[in-house]
C-alpha cells in the first residue's frame, strides 16, 4: 500500500494522462541495461548517449510534458506545482530520461524565469525546454573553482557588444552544446561578487575553442573552453550588468538540488543485485549499509524536489541547497566503497569488455569523490551551511570588500 497522499480529482486526471503518455512513448526500465554508465571512452558513443537524452526531451515537449509547471508562453504546461511531482512519480517505472539536457534545463530554466527580461525568456526558454538548443555551464576557471567569485574571465563593453577573453574549465558536455551561460568580470574596480555579469553566448561564436579533457576512464565528459575576443550582443545579459552573482546563485542552488535529487535507477538497486550475487545479503553488516544508502537516496530525492518547487514559485528554498550537495557527496562515497567490497578485486581491475557490472563498479569507484568537487566542493558547502543556516561566524577574509583588481592572485 502506497504512503502517498490520495490524489484530488484534478491530480488523478493528470496522473492518468501522464501514465498514458509514458506507456505509449517511454522505454520500459526493464528494456534498459541497469548497469549502463554515462561515461563513454568512445566519442561517438558519448555523442549518441547525449542525443538519445535530447530526443526524449523533444518527445516530452511535443506532448506537453517537458516543463509542466512553466508558463505556457515560454514552452511550459502552465500546470500547478504538483504536476512535476506526479510526472516524476509516474516516470519512476520507465527508463527514458533527458540525460545531461535535463541538468541544464534544471539549472538555467529557473534562472531565466527569475532574472531574465521577457524578451530573453521568449527567445531562449522554448528552445531550452524542447531540447532544440543544448546548453553548457561556463562558470569555473583554473584559478576560480571553490572561490567562483574570484573569476578572471573579462568582458569589456564595445558599443553594443561585450568582448570576452578568458578560460573556463570542467565544462560538462561543452563539446556538444549549442549555447553556454557564462560568468565574466565586467567591473574589476568592484569587490569580487559585485563586478560579475551573467551572459548567454553562442558556442559557435568566433574565438571559442573547446578542448575535451580525458578522464581516467577514457571519457571526455569535461572540457576546457578558451574565449579569445568573443563578441556577445549586449542584450544577452541575464539580470543586471555587474549584478550577475544573483543569477549565478540561482543556478548554483538548482545545480545543488538537481545533484541531490539524483536520477535514473538508484545505486542501491544495483548494490542489492551485487550483494545477492556475491552472498552479501546474508551479512547483517552489508544489509545495514544498504539500508543507510537507501534512506539517504530517498531523503535526497525529497530534498531536491522541495528546493526546485520553491525556486519555480519564486520563493526561497525551505533549507539551504548546500545540504543536499553535502548529503549526495557522502552517499556517493558510501556506494562506491560498498560496490568495490561486494564485487571484489576482479570487478574493479578486470577487463571491461562484456563486463557491464564490472564497468559500473569501476565507474562508482572512480567517481566516489567527483561529486564532492563538482558543483561546489564539500568544504565550501559546509562553510555555507555553517554561515547561512547555523549563523556561525564567517571565515576570516581579507578580500570581500576589496576591489577585485587589488586582490593578490597567483
């Protein structure tokens, strides 16, 4: 018996419509490989996986399910906030998902809704939500990762265009993206948080070079992006000129919520399978570790949903999004450690060909600490929680009120 509250007649009608749509168009989870990983050493396979998610996003958009709660004039369904929850609940039994496209929609969509002009919303939101235009995030820099506000990429206004020079790094799927959302320094005389502008840039613009970064597993999910004299129309600013940190904060909050919410088959499902195959289910210690992971995954899902619902409604999140980020980073370590212990050395170090479970285990081990870095390091997130949520004193800092140009840098 489900512990879900009973639907109202309106909710029941929408649920039936969602179920009918998914039955007709989505891939049943049973038909998918539950051990599939998204990191592909082969570039063509990586592109195919990216486009497969993009195609599902287009299918969602064609049938009115891409963004149920967004305003209809911007490509959404104009439904109440509970519509997203119902779609997610009904989608749980299906394997179709938008992949990376879903992450950028979750980050950029609410940001444009909250901070962009009506002209920018009308121009960019429909193609974002339909998957017609794929986006990437251009935030982090080689010297500005944990302290993002110290970024050095410069944008100088030249007539009706911004001219941008700099370097970005850890840009997921930038090699596949059509457009990027970019943070650039536009006022070096202001303190670091106050002189940043949020820009939208066409990735085919002259002066942009994307260089894939090959990871330990051979995949190139991340990239570094070089910008040399890139010209961006002045009307492609989100929020206020020099005031882009507010829009950036909205992106980061949604990124933390999206990471915390997770997606696809929970790692605990595959860990249970591994435990059954290797005799671990008879071990009470293993069962207890599995229970802890299941509990954390469910909490993360609920936390992510609450944050995204609040942001969509123009409200402050009910709790600091940094909490979901810290939570999911810790869970990822637990899943990677348990996967390695259950599968043993052969799964971790053995050949990858034809070994789907071993490939998944190796990916879990390799990525145990990736989430504690990506989207804001765990250390930074804990500082944010201490200061913003617990009211503890801020860490000593000498550069908060100092002009960015006067702050010493390597």
